[in-house]
C-alpha cells in the first residue's frame, strides 16, 4: 500500500470526524447517486420528488443490492455493498438515526477501528444471512446496526458492573423492539437483522480476545474498508455503464433490463417456488411484455398465498382489463383504491375500466384525478383527450 493510500485510509479511519458521521455520509452519498441516476433514466423533472422518496430498484441493483438472486448470479461482492444502500428516503433516515444513536457508544467502548470492524462484519453477516434465508433482495444498514447492538450487549455483559448491566439492558431492549417490528412488517429483512446481530456479537468477542486477524484491528479494518471501497466502486461502474448503454440504445436497454429481471425472478422461484416477492416481480414483467394471461396467473397465486395489497390488486385489474374482462377487473380496482385512494396508477387503471364499460363521466373523473396526482401519465392524458377535448 502506497503512502498516499495509507494517508487516505488514515484520514478516513482515524480522522476527527465521528465514525457515525463518516458512515452516514457514505450511505447518504450513495443514495444521492441512486436518485440522480434514476432521474437521468426517468427524464422527467416532475417526478423528482417521487424519485427522491424512492429511487429505482434497478439502479440500486446495479449499485449492489444484496440478497439470494444477485448472489446466485455470481454477484458475491454485493455482500459488501448492500449495507451501504437504501431503498427509500424513510429507510435511509431511520437507519441513519439508529446509526447516530448506537455507533458513538460502540466507538467509545471498543475504539474507532474496532467499531468499524464490528459495523462492517455485522453488515456482511446480515447480507449473508439474507442470502441463506432465501430473501430475493436485501439492502440497508440495519444489519450492521444490529451488529453494533450485539457488540454493546457483549460489552455490557463482560463489564459486569451497574453501568455494564444498564448498557446490556438498553441494547437488548432496542434489539428486541426492532426484531418485533421486523416480524410485524413482511418487507423487512429479519434474517439480515438476526445475522447482523450475531455477526457483531462474534466480532466483539474475537476483538476482545484478540483471536486470529482480530489481533491486528488496524490491518483488519484496512482490509474490510478496502473490500467495501472496491465493491462500491464496482457498483458505481455498473451504474455508469448502464447510463452509457441507455444513451446509446434506450429501447434495447429496456428489453435487456426486462430479460435480466425476469431471469432473476425465475432463478429465485427455482430455488423457492413459494417466494411471493419473486412471483409478483415476474407478474409485473410479464404484464410489461403484454403477456397478461401469465401475469394474471402469477398474481392469483400470490393473492392465494396471502400477498394482497393495493399494488397487487391494481396489477390484477389492469391484466383483466387488457384481456377484455373489464367488468371482472372493476372490483379489484375499487379494492386497490380503497387501500390507496390517491394512487395515480390505480386511478388510471379504473378510468380505463370505466371507459371500456361505457361509463364516460366516471372515466373522465378518474382520468382527471390521476393527472392531478401525476401530470405525466401519458395513458391518462390520452384517455382524457379521447373523452373530452382537454389536454
């Protein structure tokens, strides 16, 4: 390693900035990259607020989303990138808040380098547990944060005095509360949380006892930081390549992206036929390919399996409409709007159904409502022009 490289890592790992701020800045910077890349592909300034709230999952995939499907595709490096990426602004905010609350205690208890090692190993362990549990995709710093909680629990137990017991009780309470929250929310990677907790606990034990590479925390921290840096650089290169391909051949890239997504869904379903997330991903792709018969079949299986929400009902309603069964799709559109009254895509779906059924005034009202939520929906604009003289 050159002196320049040593200086770079020295400033990062020993610098005056609290470690939580440094890691938070990396997570925030990568989220900003995802937002800007999504805005580039979307090409619609009106959607910037929505993109800021939730960037494209495909962009996040190129940056390094983890999970079983990327791992099966040979993207082993995503074990290092997933802990630094976030799916939405609330997801990022929640994890950064947790990081700012927990990391300072670990940094004070173990030291800066050791705290980074615990964070990194907790994140890698959480990403690996997500793969082993069969989750199609996973990302976020929560596994690494759970690793920090595991380290605090061990530190408190090892210290043994009143302060240590207070630390241990506090860490156990927050870990249990977050585990419970995860169990009540199916979109959260509980396997990642559990794996991260065990990874952080194991790292803290090995650091304390100075076993193997943990005898030299500086070298271990440099190695983990270098692997994460190289992996994130690779993800950024993937995203830049995707942007270049999009500029050269937008239509061809869209087809290749659909092919890739369908392959990922099929691989996940081959490993676990009951994987409802992969089933719905495939249904969405099939609908984009105008194979509504197959899309409807996958959607119905997902609903029978317990995955019933506004997006699923909307996909079912749209598939039925495209198959010439608009009357059958209307109850699904109504159910979707009952759950999400202001969703522009669902309003557009129901407007098309009303139009197909000859219910002109209701169709016009829904087209207008959809455009009031998202003025860029071309289907609603065209429908309103068909039924009125409005643009």
